[in-house]
C-alpha cells in the first residue's frame, strides 16, 4: 500500500489547494504553454501534410529515364602529352528507354514499389485556327498512370478515360485557347506529324503552368505523334514509402543503369523549406517548454520557502526526507498534468476556431487539421514529466531543510 | 525503580565549530528522565533550553556526549534511523502550536501515524478521534486548524504529540502564547494525560507557579544545570 504514496499525494494536493492563487497562476501558465504547443504542432503537421499531398499528387515519386548522352574524346592524352580539345555537351534528344518492357516488369516485382507506369513525353503545338500554344504531350497508360498521379481527383470537366483520338488538357490551356469540352484540337509536332484530337476532359492541377502546358493522350497516340513507335521516354514509379524514394531511386539506378530521379531530389528546395519550418517550430516548442519548466520550478522554490514551517513539522513528526521530497515532486507533476489538460482544451478551442475561421474564398477549409488524440496524450505526458523534472531542485531543497531551522521559521 | 526514558551523558553542543566564533552553548549536561515523570525545564532566555530540547528530540545532534532514548544510544544512528525513532518515541508540542494549516484537526492528529504507515486506515481515525475527545475537541474534528483559537490549536498539538503513544513528550513553552485561562487548561490537560497514561513530559516554561506544580524542576543557566528540585 505504501507504493501508492497516499500521504505524499494528500499533502501535495492540500498544499496546492491552500496556495490557491499561486497554484492557479502556475497552472494557467502551463496551460498557455501547452495550448500554444498543441496548436502549433497540429497546425504545422496539417500544413505540411497538405503541402506534401499537393506535391506528391501531381508528380511521380521516381522517374526513370535513359542516362544522359555524353561525349567521350576519341584521343586520350599519353604520358607527357597534353590534349587540347573542346568538348561540347551534346543536345539531349527525346529518346527511348532501352528495353523498357523488361525494366517495367523488373520494377513491378519489387516490393517497395506500388505502381509502374511507362510514359512518352515530348514537345508539341496545340493549334486552333490561327492561334497556337506550346504544350507538353504526355502519352500514358491510363490505368497505370492514375496510380501515379490521381488524375481522376483533378478533373473539373469530362472524363480521364481517353481513347486513341482523345486528349485531356488543363484549365489554363482551355481558357487561353477558348476551348470547351468536346471541341476539336489539332496537335502538331516538330517532326511534322499532326492529328486532330477531341478534348474529353479538363483537369486542374492547382498550378498555372501545369494547367497550361501539360496534356494527356494515350501512349500509342503520343508514340505516333512524336515518332517514337514502341518506345517510352520515361517510367514513372510510385513507392510505398514516399520518404524512402531517394534510397529506392539509388538502388534502381544501380540495378538498371538508368537515371532515377526521386521527387526528393527534384524538390530539394521544398524539402529544405520543410526542414527549416520543422526546425523553427521545434525550437519554439522547446523554448516554450523550457519557460514552462522554469515557471513551475520558480513557483515551487517559493513554495518550499513558504512551506518551511510545514516541512519542519512533518520532519519533527517522523516524516522522512524521501516523503518530504516526494510531496514536492508530486506537486510539480500535478501542476504539469492539470496545466496540460487545461492547455489541451485551450489548444483544441484554438484549433476549432481556426477550422471555422481560416477558409478559402470559396468557403472550403484551407487545409485539413487532424486532431490527433495522440498529440494531446503526448502533450500531457511531456508536461507532467516536465513538471516532475522542474520540481527536482525545489524538492531536494525541501528534503535537505534542517528541521530545527525550518521550525524556527 | 522506574525505567529510564531518556538519559543525557556529558552532552555538549557547540556552534560554528572550527571557526574563530565557535561558541559552546551546552557545557556538559547530565540528565535522566524516568517513565511517568513530569519535568519542568526552566531558565532565562539564551540559557540553551531550546538547544537542549532539540537534542533530546533528535532534531539536532550533540557535539560530544551521549543520548540514550529508551536505552538505545543514538550517536551512531543515521538520519533515517533518527527520523524513525523520533516518530515513534517522541511527541512535540511547540510554543507556537505549529500545526499544518492545510489540514483539519483530525488530520493533524492522524499525521504522525500517516507519516509512519503511509496510508490511512480506520484504526488511525479511531485513535485520532479518541485523542481529540480526550483534549475536548471532538466537535471540531473537521475544522481546518487555521480556524481555531490558540488554546484549541495547542490542544490539537497535544493530541497529535500523543498519536503514536510516545514514551516522551517534549513541550517547548506550550502555554507561552496563551491567556491565563487557556494556559491553565492546557497545563491541566498535559498533567492529566501524564497521570492517566504514564507518558513522560518535559516542559520548558517561564511560569514559576506552573513549574512548581511539576514533579521535578531542572534549572538551566548558561548551558549548565544549576539546580534540580524534586517535589
């Protein structure tokens, strides 16, 4: 029964209750700190999740391409010789991935890869009457491709199901060229091929230049237009763990000899930004936590001084140093716990207010904030622990008080 | 022959030992308290009464000399053992009725038992209630002690001192802060407890009349016992 520390709990709670104002103030202090941490954490993880989703849902995790073409000088400098040569970087032509069917099948066997989609991409012109626009023609295997980029979620009109003579374009291109669903659009390429296609779908990627440039046709249509019969220019891949994309890309590159570019490498700035954001929020949380701890400690230090007489009485009546110490440790933990409960509630209110307040002009919420119970649990645990740690110094001071001095006051 | 509850042998106490201002407060005290005695300790301010009381109560250690409580020599005991012995064998009544203001009268009386055992039980409660009854405060059991008068608080303190059935109660001017009437009743109460239960009492007092009503008077002047009178 002794393990329940009954006496210590009772004394801790009575002492806190008797010091009403002081207790109330420090609990509010802890609550404000915890509330800010909870609010910031939920806001930031919501924001980052939203950004990640936007980024990841409009591009493949890994793109496999044929290695860059390089020139090697015919002559090599012999011993004692100097070779004077100007080496030009060759122009990179649109070209096919060697034995892409084999690579595709190989990729499909890997357990860390969820979807594999061969695509053909090349430049083309969209022509209507006398106006034309440069576009990027992407030929896709539609069933595979929607596992890479959820096209079906991006459609604002029509369908993403294309046949041989259909094309899907972005909202910006449609607007620029004054076109609507089921209009005819002529597509010509630099090689001279041209074909008239029907617009069966219009998408919105949430990005002006993507909405202007990107167009989707069937793989075979693109192969014909770009004069790449039977070939693909890249293989797009979705992996199970997006954060492992870079490691997987490297392993694929060494396995196939192809260029493997992960979304992490192609968005390095985005990642740096994210990291900087996480780091700064971490620092803010750390300092808020420290100031909460300092607050608890300072109140308890004062309380030890105020309770000097009580501590002396307890010691004179046979209370041990351990008992006195635990009374103050428990006070710290209780302040931390109560403060964190109140703070979690406070954070919850802020988040709810944010959900109602922060909306896009069209009334949809700016981004989804998930109220994760784990966050609240975690905050409560951390705050209780912080309270306990903050109470260590005051508790040791209390335990070390000489009862004779303490009683004299 | 009555058994000895406490014995001091050549107890000296110095402060600031090893510094130029080293002062010896007690100069070799020999004193014995027998079971059931009611002893008054008198002496002018600064004569070392409180220091002596703290040493007898195991709140402080003598610089040299020996202290026996119920036959056990205490100089080799560590802090935890002293705390344990203090809780079991000694009850304190202080001049300024030092009670825990955050607790009720009943809880204050239960406190020594609670500290000893860690958690409350029905026996503890009953014992505390009996003691409160004995000091005439059973009606006040659930009052916070901060709402009670000085005399009442001192009665609670006496009940608390008796909680663990100590062999010795050390009372440091228990009536010093009370009016004559309350002082008289507190003294009567201690005397009654002493006679009923055989608990030994050592009471520091400045009140000559009260001292003369005790079994024995020990007079301390400048850190030495100058006279002992037995009735």
